[in-house]
């Protein structure tokens, strides 16, 4: 029995060429004719592009997301009568590069010395902290990305605490705490990095009350999901606590509206959701492995549990 694949990405032609090169048995790549939405039984798709078309997918059995985040497919009214898989296992190194690139620049005073260079001045920055060694990193989430970040942090001599729903033990962390202990963990951490998925339990988890428990000079990094963080509350807090820093890559509304006051905060760094870009070559390798599993009825890798939302 053959299978029909529909591509729903912003780089369909690139994906088409990469998939054709895999020579996957029994797979027909459909073109962009809208009628093929009803014909395809497999989709390789960006969640936001797929979501509005799902009601018209009469044959859909499996959707391979091209992203890690599948929030757009998780609404209570959305279809859940198909297998959904996402991308995992490739973002840890990219997230680590992003996080530690900014942390090291901060610790080593890159902005200070760049400004000093323009003035041809030779002065040593007077800073309370100039190294990551001994700093306490709190990771919200203990999945594959968090484990890679934790390993990188240990190379820099940081103490790493991870938070997950139950407090279950995970290798590679100095300490694991349950979500119920978030507030005391926040109050003890120098750097807080959100890597949580978007679920009913995590939305607005970092609200005004939780943000208020952060140390006066804490650095908050959001590279998980935008709706975990109350951005308005953070903006207010960054005004009140000018020594605090925020590094923000994900937002509830993207693009972030130009009218939002967080743009104006000198102690915030804003990037346009680029901390861990998806590369088609890697995604096609993951899809191809899953396809070979699919055609012999083996369990697919990275299956999403619709009840948990990840």
C-alpha cells in the first residue's frame, strides 16, 4: 500500500528535494494543489500552517511536525484522531549556544569593553560577577534540551537545578525539584531559563508573583514557550529592578508588537525566535526514520501525547 505525503512548510521545494533523495519506499509526494489536503495520509508540516487545514484532512493518519513546539495543534477543539510527532534531539546544542553566548557576553562585559574601545579607554570593568563559575542555574524543564544545557553548564562550573512536574530524578543535574517548589528555587537562582512546553499547567507560570521572587540581579531567559511568561509583569519588574536582566526569544504573540513597552527596556535583550532554528536536512532525517517505522507498524519516535500537550 502506498502513502501520500503533503508538505506544509515555508520551504516546500527544499523539503521535496531532500525527501526525494531519501528514496523512501511507497511514498508519493503530492504537489501544492489544495485538493491534496483531503488526499494525503501523511503530513510534514509547520503546526501553524497545518492547524486551520486539519478539518479538511479526510485521510490523515500521521502528522510529522517540523518544529518542536506543537501548541497550534493542541487547542481543545482541534482534531486528535491521528498520530502526531515532533522534532526532538537536535535543539540542545543550539539552545546551549544561544544561552551561553549571551551569558558569557554578559559576564565578561562585552558591551562595556566595546563601548570603551570606541573611546580608546583602558579601564577594567568593576562588576559584582565576572565568571559563570559557582553561579546557580535553574532550568524549568528537564527534557532532552535541558539535559544538554545542564551538561554545558557543568563545564562552566555552574550548579544546576532542574524543575519538572513531579520532581522525578534526571541524570546530569545537581538537584531536581517538583514544580510546586518553583518559588523557593527562583529565589535562590542567579540564572533562570525556561524550557517548558506550553500546557494548561505552564501558561503564565512566571506571573507577577513568581517573578517577584527572583533575586535582585537575576538573569531570566525565555527560550521555551512565550505564554509561560507574563510579559507585562516582567516589563514592570524590569523597570523597578534595573539590575535584573531578561533574554527573551519567544513570545505569546509573534512577531512581538512594536507597541509593547518591553522593547524599550535597556535590561532586556529581544531576539525573533532564533535560539534553535530548524534545519530541513535534520528534520528530513528524523521524518525518514519515522517513515520507515511507520510502514512496518513500529512505534514512531517523539510521539506527542494529546492529553499532556507534549
